C-alpha cells in the first residue's frame, strides 16, 4: 500500500512539474557576464511560485555565466540548460529560437520569461509565433499565473490582461521588479548541456559596435543627467558629461529623442517609449519639455528634478523639484558648486 502511495505521489509530482513550470531565458552579455535584467526576470518568475528552469545561450564563456547564475539560487532554480555554439554569436533570433522551441516541446513550460532587452525582444516574439501564442511584453506586475499588468498608450493607461494561452511568453520590465539577491535557496541547480547543433541559413552576425564608456549603463545608473533639444549641440552635451563625471560609477547621461534626432548624442542614450526605460534614484531632466513619450521612460525614477526655462513645461507636473532657469547659466553653476562639495 505504501509503495502505491509513493508511486502516486511521484506521479503527481511529475505531473505538476510538467504542467506548471517556468523557463527563464537568461541573457549573456559581454565577456560571459550575466545581464542584470535577468535578475529582475528571476524575481518576476519566482512570483509565479512554481519550479524554475533557466537557459543560457552563448558562443563561448557560458560556464562563467552559469556560475554567476548559480549564485541566485534563492529563486529556486531547479535546472540550468546551457547551449554553447559559435552559431550563437550575437545571439541571433534565428539561431536561438529553434533550440528554445525544442526545449519547450520537451518540457512543456507554462511560462517562458525574459528581462526586457534587445535580445528577448527579438527572441520571444519569434518563439511565440512558432508556438502560435500571444506574447506578453514588458509586464510590470504579476497578478497571478494568468494575469499580468503592463502599461499601454505610452504609459498613460494601465492594462490588466488575462491570458488563456497554454504557455505564456513574457518579457519583464526590469525597473518594475527588484533584482533577485544572491543567496542560498534549496541547493545548487543542476546544469545540463543542450545538444545545440544549430543550422542557421537565415542570418549571420557581422559585428557589434559598442560605445565604450567608463560610466554605468543607463538602466543600472543611480543618477541620470538627461538632456533635451535645448542643449542645442553635441559640444554642449559635454556640460552633462562633466556633471556625471562628478559621481564616478554612479552617474551617466541620458537624452530625449529630440536631442538624439538632432545628432547631439548617440541613440543608445535615448530614454522613453522608443528608448530605454529607467528608474534611477535621481533623474535630472535638463531642457526637456516632458512629452508623454519621454515620461514613459523615466516616470518611475525615485526623485525627479526638472530644469527648464519655461515654468509651464509639462515636465514640472511630474518633478519632485523644479528649477525655472536657463540651463546654460544653471548647469555651469551647479557644476562649480558640486565640485566644491
Ligand atoms: P522639446 O519638446 O523641444 O523641449 C525642449 C525644452 O527645453 C522646452 O521645454 C524648452 O522650454 C526648454 N528650453 C529651451 N531652451 C532652454 C534653456 N536655455 N534652458 C532651459 N530650458 C530650455 N521622445 C523621447 O524623449 N523619447 C522617446 O522614446 C520618444 N518616443 C517617441 C515615440 C513616438 C511614436 C513619437 C511620436 C514621439 C516620441 N518622442 C520621444 C518624441 C516626443 O514626442 C518629444 O518630441 C520629445 O521628447 C521632445 O524632446 P525635448 O523635450 O528634448 O524637446
């Protein structure tokens, strides 16, 4: 009788593993590092309260990425699948997606998640199309296993959606979920190498041009000095770099789309609906009017300071502190005062 009981128990465990489990697509960035946004995705995944597997893709150094991921076992990662192949150079969607599709066919995950990034934005919609389900992008809250919150209309409305798809394919807005902290959990996750023989005749990775900077990446910076059209030139953007460099390792520079379009800075600095989403401790909007598309990318910042010569500029409506004045007078003054601190 007891044998019967145990075999029933084992069967039901296997079933629940099959029917309610989550796959987190972990992201490898330069030199085998784990992308910080993967840790936000892990937090969202753990709120689903079911077993978690992870998968890592890379052309090389996946062992390093796996070791980093294993430090976050407090999110109860059961297994880490590792797919290493030179064909994953540049993490092209055409190479990665067939492997994900295979993994899904074998393990029947109910949820597949990744942190919102260029990588997941190219991979997960392709996977969703191949599985014939609706991808759910940029969620800011997990309500339950079927219901999620996300912003629509450039952040002006909050949508609570319910998905009846058998597998939910989700990207997670990094700024909306705390990063998972390093910690123990219930033991080290097993690592399984995937047979990742890949055939990709559809695309080829040529090169990646990266802006080298000593300053932190926009999504992880604690302080952002963001400039708008009012800066008037590329040379004047130096005013903002000088401010950021007063806070080494903590501050960086962002921009409105108008500043990017005018060529004052590179487009990787753009914040907003069609740029990066940020939520630093301090966001200083300098000569930025506060169009809804810009606000969509920075409104969750903890403290917002606006500097604008027009006292009626919409940015003041969301600012915690506002300074009405000419930036070409205010910024050099601010720089001098900060240097003396
Ligand atoms: P402006 O709106 O021209 O504002 C300049 C501000 O500077 C004004 O408020 C002015 O009073 C002030 N100013 C001028 N001179 C000075 C001075 N000397 N000192 C102090 N203040 C001064 N925008 C984004 O930023 N990010 C996005 O991701 C984005 N996505 C978009 C997507 C779509 C589909 C569309 C249609 C638009 C998008 N936009 C986006 C553009 C957006 O609508 C605005 O056009 C843009 O944000 C305006 O940038 P700005 O505030 O720098 O310029």
